[in-house]
C-alpha cells in the first residue's frame, strides 16, 4: 500500500506543476463555458488541471479513486479505500476575473479519514499542507496552533449572500454576527478561506453550501492547528454530498452557536 509520505511527496510536486500551468495560462485566451447558470462557469483550465491530476494519480497509484469537481475521476458513492478529492480551481470566478485569489485543493482520504490536505494559492505561490497527526505547514514552515478567539475581536469570512434573502438560512440569524464581529471579509474561494483560518489570517469562515472538493483539503489544515470544524448545525461534515461549513479558532464555535445560531433550523 502507498505510504502517506509517498503520496505527500507526489502531491506536492503535482500541485507545483499544476500551479505553473495555471500561471502560464494567464497569457492565453481562456475558453469559458456556462455550467448550471450564467454565474457558474468552467474553463478549459479547470478541466485540464483535473485531467492532469487524474493522469498523474492513475500512473502512480492505479488502485486509488478520484473525486473531482469536473467529473473526470470516478463516480464516487462511498469513501472506501484511498480517494483523492480534488478541486482543480477553487474560485473559478476569481481565476477568470482577477487571475488571483484562487487555489488548487486536494485531500487524500483513506476509508473516510483525511490523511493529507493541501491548498495551493497559485498567485501567491503559497502551498499549505497538512498531514493528519503531524501538523500543518505553509511553504514547509510549521503553522502554530491557533489561539482562542471571541466574536468582538474576530475577522469573519462570510459571503454577503447569507445575510440577504437566500434559500439556505434566515438572514436575520447571521446579520447580528456580522454586526458584532470586528470585521468581515469574503475571498470567493472556500479552500483559500480555510487556509487563511489555519494560518490565523482570519478567525472564522462560515458558508451555507459547499461541495466535498471545496473543503476536503482545507478542513485538515484547520484541524491540524487546533481549529474547530463542523457544519452550520455543529455536526460532522458530509464528504459525499457536501455541506454547510463553519470553521474557526478555538472558542468561537461555542460563542457563535450559543449567541447567534441557537434558533437555526437550516442544514
Ligand atoms: P468553485 O470556484 O470551485 O466553483 C465561492 O464562494 C466558493 O463557492 C468557491 O469555493 C466556489 O468553488 C464555491 N462554489 C461555487 N458554486 C458552488 C455551488 N453551486 N455549490 C457549492 N460551492 C460552490
Ligand atoms: Ca465550479
Ligand atoms: Ca470549489
Ligand atoms: Ca472548482
């Protein structure tokens, strides 16, 4: 069986090579297609990078399965064995509009347990990586454990859509949290927002709808520095169907659930 170290070494190399390809693509004309609606876009690079990972993983670890956003891997209905959960570009709108604030996200799960989590901030050339039980790193420098935080001193990442009319949550629940926090931000890449929580750059990230490839890599980063990870109800995440997500420094979960989310009935 492949060792975690072996998978980690390959994954890092592939992340860097994929990042180089993405940076090179800034000089080329993108082919942009619509997926489910006019704001849900995919480019030739999303597909090309997912294909790149599928080929590399298939060569190195032919028995492993792949769960990727663009559907070039396997049809995944369970997490038995080793499954690579991949988002080739997280933050495609940022990739198209800004050429920054997007990431490649990768998680390696063995029988449903996260073993390796990686998020590569391609524009900044910052590779975040975590190995279960061994800590989290930013460009190979160990990230320190997160310190306790409170809402009044917290910078919270949240998309404005969750405090306006939406189908997922009563906006009057999160609006007081936005008001009471020191500040709010929205970066448009769930994987990066998870990495920023792990690095202590923001104190929490809350969102109502993500797919497994958006968070499979990043949640391991947060866990390895002692952060708190759950869905918006406080339950474990669903790595097959996707879920809402609430990650934070220690202490913030309890405060947010007690003061702001006790009346929440959404998923
Ligand atoms: P993407 O760029 O890979 O599609 C934007 O706020 C974040 O939400 C990004 O991480 C984006 O990932 C993700 N996202 C976009 N559309 C989504 C959808 N329909 N369901 C879940 N996550 C989505
Ligand atoms: Ca997408
Ligand atoms: Ca994504
Ligand atoms: Ca994507």
